[in-house]
């Protein structure tokens, strides 16, 4: 079931550059169904599966395994951890959060100076990352270094919650939703041969997608993603970008890519013919692995199908379960069309 796969993936730790746990789970799931499996020195997982027909062009689906998080940069004499961000994180979402540090998943809490100790001037501004710390419940640098190393990845609390009318809250919906859809496709019968690229380090610059695309050399690529939804109080009109409940998101452009017009039209037509609600982004914002894939080799036709995510790049991403399911359905219809 897609939902079970998504929940499991969202609970795994996979901050950019530390995707091993996610990759190991996906590899275990897809190995019995794959016709070829590749990895590369960066950590990308590339899976080939034969379908009912072999298309004349090389087809690839891509989703990134990594998530935004934090990274330990120092340990104070009294055992607090200093940190920086890995990926684009608004520091407003960090303070007060429960986190897990390193491979041993050491529990910690992000804190800063209590409000009672701040000046009137300090209360007008948001604390800098340098003013925050992670408390892991020790009292010395030596004790902290028994379990913590500089460079350890820090993952947000992984609780998954269902609420309201078909909503799900979790960290890393961007882009475990895309990964979950690709796992489900690999475990099913495919209409055509297809490569699946589970990429690394998207959140820090689409780095893994560069090497994966050079390895596979796709002619056509569909990127399955999570994208920013700003349908919240205080934001109106086009600034909302997209909205939960209004369908899967098919973008025509973002900050890194102008998507192939033919494929954009094809995805819209497939959605409409199969009663899949869809929308596009009303603001040029964000970016995906498509930017690297499009420019690889001699060039690649690229398109994207994204799930709208509220509070993206935070511990409390919110999406509609039905739209995650629609992403999978539209990706399958896309492969069926290429098979023709």
C-alpha cells in the first residue's frame, strides 16, 4: 500500500549526504523486482525494470531520498551541540523541536536563551542559529563526544499523524512521497521498460541527479516531487502557489527548469481524461532534480508531477493522502502513454 510505504519512508533518517537508511530500505523492497540495480559513489540508487514493451527512448523516473535537516558543527565545554542547516530551512521552524542526532539517534531538544533573560530589543528579532543549541542531556564536552561526532546529521522528530479530512503530517514528505510512488511502481507490472533514480543531495543543489542522469542517459524523465503550498492565512491569490485539495501539481516552470511543453500538455491531458484533479503553480518558485537532469548529456525532455505540501522543509509537512495516490496514478498513466 502506498500509504504504508510513505509512512515508513517518512520515519527514516536521510538528511542530505546521509541517505543510507532510506536507500537500504528501498533497496530491500525493490531488489526482488528489479532487472538491474546500480549505485554510484555519491549514493544514488538506480533501478531498471522491464515492462510490457521496450520504448524507443530511454525513460527515467526520479525522486530524491534526502531531506532537509541540521548538522553538528561544534560541542561546547558544557556539552551543548552547535549546528548549521543542511538544505533550505527557515530557522523559525527549528527552535523548540525534538531531534535525533547521528547514527545512534541520540535524542535532543533545540533551545535558546529563555524569554525571561532576553532584552526588549532581542525580543524584536528571531534568534540566530548561532544563538541556538541542541541539548542532549549531558554536562560536558567529553560526555557528549562519547556518542556525538562533528558532522553528525540531525533529523527532526519523525512522528506521522493523520488528521482532518484525509491529511497527513510528517517530516520529509518532500520527497518521500515521490520515492514511495516509485517503489510501488517497481513492485507492480510496468507498461514499458523504465529506469528509476532515487537520488541524493537534492536539497543542497540537485547534486545526485547530475551523476544519476549521466549514468542512465535518459531521453525522457519524469520527476516525482513535493512542492510548496502556501494556502495559509495571510497569503492570497497567486502567492499561494498551489493548494492542498485542488489536485496534483504539474509545473510548467520553476527557478531551475522550464519543463518540456509537450510533456506538460500530455500530463494535463492524461489527468483530465482520467478524472485526476490537477493544478499548476501560480508562481515561479522552488526547483527540482529536473534542472540537473534536463542539462545532462545531450539534453533530456523533462516533466514533473508534484504533491502539494504545506509547511515544506519543516518537521510538520502536511499533504493530502489522495494527492499522493494521484501522483502514483498519473505516473503510471504517463508510462502507459510512452508504451504506445
